[in-house]
């Protein structure tokens, strides 16, 4: 499966729609049914998954134990995903509640994240990325990630 990569500046219209960038549309499989699941993203953005990618995630969330209060809180948010469909003009309609959650204004960024993409307010995105990209922060972030999850740049076959 191809991955969503790159960042793209797009415009949020007055009705809450964005045109999906052509690079994002090219990733969609030929048999794509046009359905996305949109939901609250981490760090004040909107997460957008192809429905076929979201369904197994939703199943795993559904199987989490309801007896855990943190799981119940998480489910209330994660299970609020809304299904949207790409229209004939390659647009998706973002729900008003999610637009408010992400504080989206007219200028937004679509940022590929592999299995899904995020929609950010442009100023918020640039603030986060510029802060994270400073050499000191990026080094610290990378060391923490590599320590906790392994170094993705190492080739396990040739090590």
C-alpha cells in the first residue's frame, strides 16, 4: 500500500470543504470507494483515514476493555469519527466540530502521515514544525523515539 507523504497548502472554503491535493489523490487505490473517516487528531489537528484503513483500527478500539476508565474516555473521542465522501470536485467536507477543534482558518495544511493524513491550521502547523525542527529539539525527539521504538534507519538484515 502506498503511503501518504508530504505537506500541501490548501484552502478551507466557507462551507468547510478542502480540495484534496493531487499528490494525495494519486495515493488512493483504483478501487477506492471515496469514503474517509475523519476524527480528532493529536496536537490540535484533524486525522483523515481511508475508511478501509480506519475500520480495523476502530475494531481494535472497540475491543479495548470498557472496565478501564481511561479506555472509556478514549473511546468516547476515538469512536466519534465521522464518515465523509470525496465529491466530484475532489473535495471533502470537514465537520464543523472538527474545524473548531483544530481552530482551522482559511489557510490549512494537509500533512501526510503514512496510513493517514492530517489537516492543520497553517499557522499552528508551522509553529509546531518549526519548534520541533530546531536542531536541539529534533535530536532530542529522535533519540527518544529511537530508544522507545527502535531506529527506523537501521537495516535489520545488514546489521
